[in-house]
C-alpha cells in the first residue's frame, strides 16, 4: 500500500486536494491507479489534464526508491488517512497527502504551538522568544518551527533547553539539512522532537517549497506565535495561513517604525493577531491555565438518555480533560453537523462547557 501512497504524491499536476478527491471517489489509493479513465473523468473537479497525467506517468520506480530510503533510515511515514497523521493538520483542506518524520515526538500532543519570525532576529526578539517558551514549559507544549536562522533557531533551542519537545518542519527531503549551519541543531531535534517534511529524499530546498512548508507549520498547531517580522516574509505568510485555518494567531508588539516589528504591529492593528506580552497571555486566551475539570456526575449521566455521539464526546473529554473541536471531530468520527448538535445538547444539559478557541471540557 505504501508504494501507491508515495506514487500518488509523485503524479505531476494533481496536488493534495485532488489527490484526496481521487482516493475518496475511487474507494482507496490503490484503486486510483486501476480505475478506468472514463470513470476518473466523471469525478467532480478532476479534468482531462489530471487524468492524462495520472495514466501517462510511471512513478513507481521512484516510489520504490523512496521506500528503500525510508526503510534504510527508519523514517516514519504517514498517509493522510493513517491514524498517526497529525489530527489538526488533517482538518486543513490542502494538507499534504504524505508526511515523512524522523524523531520521537508525538504529532498529536494535546497542546501544540508554532513559533515563527524573521531570520534577522534582534536581541530583543531572541530574548522575548526565550521568555515565551520558558513561560510555556509548565504547559507541556510541543514547539513547532521551521529550522531557519533567527527566531526559528532560538525557538528550537529554547524548547529543548527548557525540556520541551520541538519539531522542525523542512522545505526539503530528510536526506539533507538547510541551512547547513543548523545541522548539529537538527541532530539535537531528532533526539528531542523530530524533523517533519512532505518532501521526498533528494528534494532540494527550492524557494517555492517554503510557502508549502509554512502551511504545515500553521496547520499542525493550535496557535501560531509571531515574534518579530518585517512587512513581508515567511512569518507573515504562516500567520495568514493560520488565520485561514481558523487557528489562533498571536504577535509580540514592537516599537513604531522598527523594521523588525512592522509585520507584528500590522497583524495586531488589522485584528489578524492577538497582542501578547508573555506566556500568561497565551495560556489565558487558549484556556490552558484552567485545570481539567472532573468528569460529569455519574448519577446525572444515568438520568440522561444520551445518543451514541454524545457518549463518545463524554468519553473523549474524560480522557483528555479538555479538547479542541477538531480533535473531538477526529476522535469521535462524527460529521460536523452531528458533532455540533451533540455538543449543543450537552451544553444545554450542563454537562459540557465551551471555552474560547472552540475548546470543550466537562463541567
């Protein structure tokens, strides 16, 4: 099955959205390659150019080569339908169909934050970055960034220095490290987190890869924190993507006229990011400073006639304490309308409370 999963990601011009559509309509990834052309053309959104690309390209030799690389270096791999695929990222329509991971961190930790910023970080930005991450140490967050110079590097180092796990999302394959000067840092990250990418081995760190990398940085986390940013650049792209995914975005303010704070100040001024000064602001807005409540009274549960969907939600909240809506959706396997209805009923009955950020917990 893995060879078909990799092969699908190699077909030129299909993209992640159409690849998922093909798998859904054909009933499986292998069936995509055996389905008749006439049937493929009937799939909504799949045009003749896409079908011709699928049937005319023999990508299996390259897929076999990648399988050898994965086996040789013990690379973890996740197809978008796999249980281990990051739940938060799975909710994003354009998430990668394949991910490759080298490390030991859990990609579905309860609390995940992405930290981004300029490559030309100032001493002020580095200090703020360290303080924010040290302040989140007690929250047990997983810190995600992009292994670039500047804020990314400080975020990874600060996370590991405070005992947190950190993941570096790469814009190239796992057979190389960019920038090269961060090779030793990447080695540390593998042992205290991991390296994550959608790109196969032998993929270069080409310019167009980094906006794609940024959507993973934004989609895998509960919130994105922008430390320092100019009026354009990758950090602002990541913030915009996070907003499009309806994720929380935070920005650290800077001096008016400071080129390295212009991006953050504009995010705050245009209501695209919440202003933060410390980790306490983050934990308050995300409701991470609230201790998980005890489970609902067993006596009350017996008096209520709950649907199977409501029972699933309660079981999940008992396990996690509090849970974001996307995680509830993934673990309960309820369609959005069923999930929303069940949560509303549980709120009316006084069993579940909705917190800011679409986070739910038992009362």
